[in-house]
C-alpha cells in the first residue's frame, strides 16, 4: 500500500477508540518464495499480508489485540477487542505513558529491482545453482525469497512513522554421500546475495565432509564461521542485552555495566540506521532508533530500551520495542559485532589444532544469567591441524558460556555474515571468530 493508505487505516483505529491513549502498528509483507529440494524446484508461493496491532490504555490498564483484516468492520472489532482486554486487566503500576514523537531519520532500505524480481528470475537463479551442484554429483535444497515489507506506527500522542523496505535471502543446503554443507545470506538488495558464491561454498563443504571421523568431547579451540557467530550473538542478545532482563536481575549485565566482560577485541552495537544489514529507522512504537553501544573493547556499556522500561529508570527509549506475542521486553533488532583484520583463511592458518564450525543447530539457553547455551554443530564440522583443514568430523554437541568463549578471542575476520529472523524482524551481522576455548560435551552419530 502507499503511505497515505496505511496512515488512513491507522487513523481509523485512533478515531474508533474510547481509550485514554491508543497506539496502532502495521507490519506488512508482499513477497515471493521459490523453494527447492532433491535438486528441483517444488514450490513457488506468494504472500501479501498486513498485520495490524492495536494497544489501548485506560489509566494504567493496557490491552492489545491483533488482526490481518483491514476493512472498517474488522478495524472496529479489533479496537473493541483491545478495549475489552484492557478493561479486564489489573493495573500496571509502572506504566507511565505511551511515547511521544521523536524525529525519525531516513534510511535507504528500498531497492526497486529487488521489489520487481519475478518468479521466473528466482527460478533461473535456483536452476543455475542446481546445475553447478549436478556437475559435482551433489543434491541441493533451499529457498530463495524476495519482496517488500511495510512498517508503520501511529499513536494518540502524535507519533506518525512509516517505512518501506525490500527483503531478500538465498539459502542452499548441499548433500553428497553423507557429507553436507550450507551457505546463506540476507540483504535488502538481492544483488548482494551472490548465489553463485554461496553455491560453491556449500558444495565445497559437502564434498569435504563426506568421510567424517569421531573426536572425543572436550575443550578445544574453535573457528566459528559467521553463521555460527550470528547464532551465538543472537542468543546472547536475547538473554542479556534487553532492559527487561537487566532490570529484573536476569541479565549478565545486571550490576556489571562498566566492567570488562569479554576480550578487548570485542565490540558490539545496535544501529537501525546502518545501511549494511536491514536498516529500519523506528521501532514498533514509532520511536526513532538510536545507536546503542553494548560492548566497547570488551567493556559492557548499555542495554536497549522501549518506552515502558525506559520510564522505569527515568530514561528515554532507544527505539527497541518489538511486536511479538510473548512479553520479552525490548530487544536489539539491528545488531553488529566489530570486524577484525584477518580473513577466514588467516584464522584457520593461525590455528595449531582446533575445530572449524560452519553453523549451529537447535541452539537453546541453559542458564540465562551465566549465558550458557547448548546445541549441535551442523553442515560442515572439520578438524584443523597446523593451520590446515585436515578432515571432516562427526557433529558435536556443545555446552558453552558465551561470555567465557568471547573472553578467549584470538582472531576476528574482516567480513560480516548476516542472519535475519523474520518473525521478530531481528538482523545480526557478525564476523567469523577464532576462540581459544570452546566446550564440546557430546557427539552425534552423523
């Protein structure tokens, strides 16, 4: 829709309510996805959907409701539902007010050529990858999507914010004789994806991991490729970098801001205005996003805030409200880890003995306060000896304190990999890391 169309819908929400305060947030997507498996395209789907979330306030009673029907009757119904929920709630003592307007910066996130990619173009790109893999005897699967997202917020205190950006991703899994590989990338501009490079990378991993050997569990140096680091950093962010867990004493940062917590080579920040990745200039409350330094040269600096948790400390929101169905509080949504000066080959050549990990699978928190996670390696796990990859390894289970792992950083690559979690619209950009200690607690059968 156009900006005017969207604002017209949000204005109808504000006019329909009897609440003291009201907020309307619209998140829309129009995209196409080409999915392939067993080396052929088996599905092409397209989706056009808009999700409208309404939050109303009566005094200190708050209610929220959601719909994806935008006709006048459905808008009136979702407002009434939110009001009914609010009236049935207990008061939230710490609630102060919905946010007031802040100046919102403009960012480049829309690429016309990405919005216009056709199903035929996606199919030809996928076919080229399949053909490359076929020549090597490799079976492939994966997905390629392109499209447009639309975000808007409006409230009764005067906030009006709108953003339209393009989205794209290419992911390929490869398989041959028990060996597997994976490569993926995400970008607002589909021309940045390089499916050819990703295909070659995933094929190389599958070929190298056809014959794998066991290695006993234990503590090893590791080289984590960008996808694994993005996964690890995302888990750390969810456990540690938000104001809710910080204020409730459930964050490793609680009581420790200003202290050195990881190696001085580690810097992490959140910046919704940085064009690399998936820039978005405001959050789900319509508050302008601020750059937040989280780690600076290993020292814990700050956490991110939405309006509710900012008011509890007498602060201003940093623009990190998220619209999810569980009360997780504010989250970093455009997260970056600082790059180093080495490439991935340099990290490998500088490792006397260790394990090279392509990605993590089924990662879950075990102890949030201590930042302990567990999961498995997948799609390319290799033994490194004397600076060279010597053989494929069977996958391993790890159980690791993330802050301890980052405290043993020995090298950082000079390129970012990008991971995008669409359901919460969180993007993470991180380099590969050489870590001196990483704990593997079990082995798998494949």
